[in-house]
C-alpha cells in the first residue's frame, strides 16, 4: 500500500464525515438558527478530519457497518470542533484565524461562539445515544462514557486548563507529556477506542489500539509543535510561532528541532508496530502514524 | 399534606443532591484541579434544587430506586449549573452575583469559568451513561438523548441565543413564550421526563408529566420575571431590575404585574390538575406547582 492510498482514504473519509455532519446539523428557523449557523461554520469548515479517520479505520478492523462508524466519527469531530471554538476565544488562546478562516467568535461574536461550542458538545452525545448509531444500547452507553471521560476535566478540558497554567509556569518534559496526553491525546485515543467499542473488540485489541493511539497522539502533538516553529502560516492555516511568543515550553523548546523530529518518528514507528496483530488490515493505520509526523498542515 | 411537608422534602432533596454532587466531583491533583474547584464552587453553592426535586418526585411516582433518581437529578443539576456559569459570562449576561456569591468568572477567571461549564456539561452525560445510574442500558441511552435534546440548540442553548437576540428586538408574547419554553422550560421538562424514563412509565404518564412540566416551567419563569421587578435583591441572591434596565420584553412588561401573577397562578392550578391520575401520590408535585409561583427567591 502506498501513501497515496492513505491520502485517498483520508480524503474519502473527510468528504463523507462532512456530509454526515451536514445532515446532523440542519439549519433551523427563527433567531436561534444563528447558533446552528455558527456550529455549521466550524464543523463544516474542513480540516484534516484525522479523528473521524481513526474512528472509521479502527472500526473497519472489526468490519463495523460504515453508517455506525461514520456517526461516531461525526460525534467525535463535533467535540473536536467545539474545543477549537472555545480554545480560540479571547479569554483562552485569543486566536483570530483557524483553518485559514476567521475563528467562530470573529465571524459571529463571543456569545454565539460560546453557545455554538456548547451545542456541538451536547449534540455529540445526542448522536452517540441515538439507536441509529448502534443497535445495542450497551455499545451506545460505552461510547457516551468513553467520549465524556476523554473530553472532561480528566481529559481534554483538564489539558486545556493545564495549558493555560503553562503560560505562567515553565513546565518540564513529564508535565508537558501529561498536558498533551490530556489536551489532544485523549480525544485521539477515544477515536480509536470508539472503533473498538463499535466492533465489540477483544480486551487485547482494545489495549493494542490504546497503545497505538497513545503513541500517535504524542507524535501528532510533537509534529504540531514543529509546525508552530517551522511551518508556513498559509499552509498551516493558523498563526505560527505562538508558543515561542507566549514563552511556553513545548517538546521543541525542550528537545530542540532535531531531537523532537527524531522522537516523533520513533513514536510513529512504535505506534505502527503495535498493530502487528492486525496484519494486512492494519496497513492504513500504520501509514497514518507516519503521515501525522510528516504533514505540512 | 401541608406546604411544610413540601418544604421539608425540598430541603431533604437539596441536601442529598448536594452530597451526591460532592461525591461525583472529587477534587483532583495537579494544575487542572482548578477547573474541578470551579465546578464544585458552582455546583455545591446550593440554590433551590428545583430540577433535582422534580426528577426525584417524578421518579417516586413509579417507585424508582432513590440511588438512580438521585444520580439523574445530579446530572441534570450539573447542566443547570453549567448554563448559569456560561450565561453569567461577560460576553453573555455579564453578571457578577449569583445565589448571593461572586459568579464563577469573578471568583476564578473567564477561561476557567468557560472550562468549568464545559466540564460540568460533559460530566452530566458521563453520569447518565454509567451503569450505576440504571441497570438497563436502554434507559441510560434514553436519559442521555432526552437531556441532550433539552440542552442543545433546539432547547436551552437555542433559548439563550434567542434571549441575546431579544436585547435588540422587542419580542411579542408568543415569541417570549417560545424563548422561555426553550431556555428554562426544556430543562424543567427533562427533569420530569427523567423520572418517567427511570420508571419505565406508560406513554400516558409520560404525556401527563410533560404537560405538568410545561405549565410549571412557564409559571416558574413568570414568577422569575415578577421577582426581577418586585423581588428583594438580597433574598433573590442576584441583581434585580435587569430586564427593565436592558429594555427586554418579559411576561411582566407585556402583561403587567397583576395579570402576570394571575397567569402564573392559573398555570400552577392547571399543572396540578394534570396530576389527578396519580391521586395521593401526586400531592408533593401539585404543591410544588404553587410553590414555584409564590417563592421569594
């Protein structure tokens, strides 16, 4: 399998999940439709759709019905999009640009952006609990539990809280690893976990995918830090050099560019090797581990 | 049954749900514990706990295990608390005082308040999906679905969006009724619905409780508008006269104080009469309908 197969698969998933998100977020009427417009503005804006790809590719390992995995993928992408909206707010990271477009609170206003984030988070659980997502209610409950745990104060929200704390405190390597495991790693891990839950995977397969997700998540974040230092603002679609400007410690500031890149590649190799038990079926996910390290956006 | 029985029952539920919330929101360690502290600051601050009372009292109609109904009650109260935190933000209603204490963003900061709201919302779904809440996964999924629908852009969030719109647009009576049905009514309705879901109530019982909740919700809101005009700021625990200052149309500004009070009492009577099918068992809920109209805070 060549990396062009991966790129095709990524593109196909991105197109399909955008279509599903479009369906799940129909425009309403009345003054409240402003919040739906803001939800759609962010959720349909594109992006790499790495998390949806992980859900679908992991679910494919267990031959899960694509309609199920796409709905779970859309739900997790909604949580990702809500986190972008809230993280970009003036009180948080105060970003004006995202995916090359004005951020939600710039395009609309702060109040609408806060509400759009809230509604996307809420909608994600509505989608997962719906029997259209899976016929077995225990599976749906497991998806809700896993996503809530990954997104809440012990996961993504907690990670963002530490990230704000890091503006005034020089974190050391283990603390940064923990921060990133919570802030971005938890949602990447739950994307893989969702595939395993939908596929009623064995305990061992759950462990393997968790280990894979853990390494991919960290590799992804190191690549993000590298892009912040080396990336082309136009390609990346958001302001670069932010961490250095904010005086924040990152993997790159602590390890240097060369060792950070080595570390990311090591993690990608390690991630790929976890998937040996899936043999041929794991190829696309193995490719992805290297792709997240070498992307330019 | 005298109204002192209701007051005792309200107080007992409030004490118990606060204990359950305390258990569900344990303080963590590390810098992210700031967000837990902010969640606890708002969730354990007290308040009337009307929604938890509705969950438990409705569940009692069907002899639901108290441990189940208390967890659902705590989850719905978390959503109520998150909505207070986000609605109080400077970009929204910009309130400094809530339940007689500094609001979350004043006590902590805006970023922490946004994250604490996000985490409370997330936690509510985690609690509902947990098998400790109910042994039947379909029941848990129904709770998640109902709460998500009531809280999202078609419910509470949509209502808050219309409320912000109302700052620049004089709404008329049907529009205000719709706004309030979404902004406060939907969560009150889902509190009653949760009791019915937990109790696997008949379709008819679901309808009856929905009708009850609808009338109680509207009566509650009219009473709120009356308190905003007539209430004692110290007793109410938040700034009064806000709607008039903002030039917002309310039930009271459109109907006048006398007719608004009459309307609230009419709704309370109507709410109580829906519960006839429950005979003696419905007494506490009938009392509550009148209590929400005549409260002083």
